[in-house]
C-alpha cells in the first residue's frame, strides 16, 4: 500500500511539474506585453493587433523584454509563441513580435498558417527599412508600431484563412 501511494504521488508530481522548455517564459494576457515600459505607442499597437484579429482571425502579439538570457532571442520567441498558443487552433495563424531592448534585437515568430504571407524576406525588408533605425536610437515605440502596422496590413491584404489540413501543412 505504501509503495502504491509513493508511486501515485510521483505520478501526480510528474504530471503537474512545469515543462522545463517553458521555464522563464512569460504568460501573455493581452496583445501587447511591455515588460520594460518603453512603448509609448502601446495603445496604438494594441489597436492594430485587435483589428487584425477581428478582421482576419489571425492573432498578433507583441512582447518587449529587457533580456532573454539564458536563451537566445530566437529560442525565447519560439517558446513564448508555443507556450502562449498564439493563433487560432487548427489555423496556426499567429504572429509574435519580440523586441529585446538590451541587445536591440527583434524576432518574429510566425505560425504555419501565415508562413506564405509573412515571409523571411518580407520581415527582413520591413526590419531594415522601418524598425532597426528606430531600435538603434532606442525609439522602441516607433519601431514596434511600424512593425505591427506593416505586418498587420500584410496579413489583412494577403491572408486567405488557411486550415491546418491544407497541403501546406
């Protein structure tokens, strides 16, 4: 009986133990999460994300952090995207914009349903022209606003409502 109780206790503990892949990853509650307090364009970016969601069903979230250490910005963005399940279930139509203030890095994580709309080439061009110059001047508000506005417009113009059963998946 004691052995069974120990095994049952271990099984319960294992089941409720946090997933180590998501240790230190923030839980997002709104479209925009500014952990550093640098987004003076917070409400404008929130409005853009809300409009994209209402008009296309795509979820666009923005996260501003000071640091992603000990993870790389790329892994931090991926884990944040996964843990918060950004995008509608079955459509995989989410986008996460991550800005890291300490390194002036940006990363955009895109769900499978938006990969044909928000391409790496598109993101690189947007960042080069409309985001990086502002990050270099510590003007995170304008850089994030520009990125959200341009990505949001691209989604509204080109998203066709992919389903996870589509051949692209």
